[in-house]
C-alpha cells in the first residue's frame, strides 16, 4: 500500500484496498474479495467494468489509430461530434480531456463572445456558492468553496460567487457580467439539486440581458440523472454545456457544446488541445452513447434511481438527516463522519464516495441492477442502524 516512501505525490488519501479488476458492477482486490461499486470512478465508469461492447470498441480503435493530431480530420471524432450535437440539440462541440479543461474552454468561449459584441470590460463570470468546477486555476477560481483556494494565489480575475437565489443574482448582475455557470446538482458541494424556479428565472434573465448560461454537466451529464443532461429536468436550454466523466466510460474525454449564437465565435488558433478528440476515447464515447442515450436506458436509470431512493428512505437511523439527488446521483446527509462510514462500508464489500463534510455520495454504474442496489442498501442499512464510532 501507499506509504511515505511512495513515488506518488501525496495528493490522495488512499483507502486500504488494492483493486485489480472489475466485471459488471463488481470490483475485485488483489486478495480476491469482491466489492459492489457505488462510485463508478467518481461517475466515470457508466457502463461498469469489462462491458463487452466497450472493450471491443476500444480494442478495435487502439489497433487501428491510437492518436491523430487535430490538424487532420478523424472519422471517429467527427461521428461523435455529430452524435452529441444531434442528441443535445446544440450546434458545435469542442473535445478536451477532462472536466476542468472543458470549463476552461467554456469560459474562453463566453468571454470572446462578449468581447466581440460589447468590447473590453464585460468579462465577469458568476458561479454559485458551494459549487465545484475543477482543479485548474480558472476552474478552481470559479469554484465557490474557499477551502479549495488556499495556497494557490493569485488566481485569474473576473469571477464572483452568488447564492442560488434571485436576490443575490439581481445584486450581482452588473454591466461587466458575461456569463454564469451552474451545476444542476452540486455534487462535490454535497449533492444539492438546484431549485427549479431559480433556474427558470435565471434562464429568463440571461436571455433578456444576453448573459450566457453555462451548465456544468461534468458529473451530472451523460445519463447520470435519467436524462442525457441534467438541465433537461429544468425545461430550459443553456448556451454552453460542459461535459466529461461518464462519456468515455473509463477513458479520459471531456468538452463543451454551444448553441447557434456561439457557433462561429472561435477561429483557428483561439483554442486547442493535443489529446482532445482522441480516436480511442471517441470510440469508447460512441459506445457509451449507444448504450445510454436512448429512451429505454434513460427510463431504466430513472426507475433504478427511484428504487434506490425509496430503499434508502426505509432505513431507520437517527444519523440520516436528508436524502437527496436525481436518478443515480444520490447523497445521504448524515451526522456522522462520512469517511469513517466509507471505511466501514469498504470492509463490508461496498464502495461509496463522500461529499462536502457530511454526505455519503452514491454514484453507481448506470447499468447497476435492482438486485445489486438492494444488496448494497442492505449493507448501508446495517452500518447506519448499528452505528458505532
């Protein structure tokens, strides 16, 4: 296991398990013990592990063309772009490698649009308190949680945080605001779904003032909530959508979509990345969309999410303070240490995540079965109803 002599930087608090393989929604350690996975690599492994279609697509792509510079057009990434824009109803897409990089590109697109139309000085981007948008400097500055900011000053300018209410929004809407970025569910902030009335009003105000609405769908997108994108639950359409995590099903891919208004803002040289739109990752993404982005699969995710939530609500424990989320993105707010709970669950063969300071976060693969959900909740129930520090 990791110790002070490890060559790895001390950036992660490793749990005492050495995972070596997976199949379906189960992971196995080097001692042969199995675990029900309710983490999916923090929302990444949407098709679970060793999915036949995914493995075959990746193998074929890797044996054909593992990488291609973006100065050449690649058939696979073009097909993925067509698929994503059609499914989302958006106009153009840019592919990157991660969620933070996707948000960085979205900020650049928003600022160039405003610069071209209104000139210098209209460049402020609003984000919400309790938000999380990535670890790179601009994405980190856009993150509305001060605990992530310490040590890394100075940050890029032009970001401001507001509460998720109309009063705060109205006060913040000065003439220098060009965009606002929101998560439909604040994942790292504690799995908090935003209020539908706030989002509806926000969209209306953004339209009236020509302020761009960016939806950060890095954790909530690609079927996680039972819709292809979480914004669909609010019956609105953003100007920009950033995505990552679940699209590649285990391989790094991210990016951002834009609507017609923004489709011609970027010119060659304005933005770029070496690995964005990698053919192997794009092949994996196409397989994920084939399996997830259809009415039957999304309906099943919604049903499984409801099933999971209802089972959790049947747990009789004074330590549960709230259960919230949408689809297969669920948070259990507790009055105990979620990290201690995580370690106890690990011993019982269940992998869970934490969020904020008091939330157990559940992000199972989207192919999870009701039988596996029931088994996982039984473990959760046993720990919570018999809790001892």
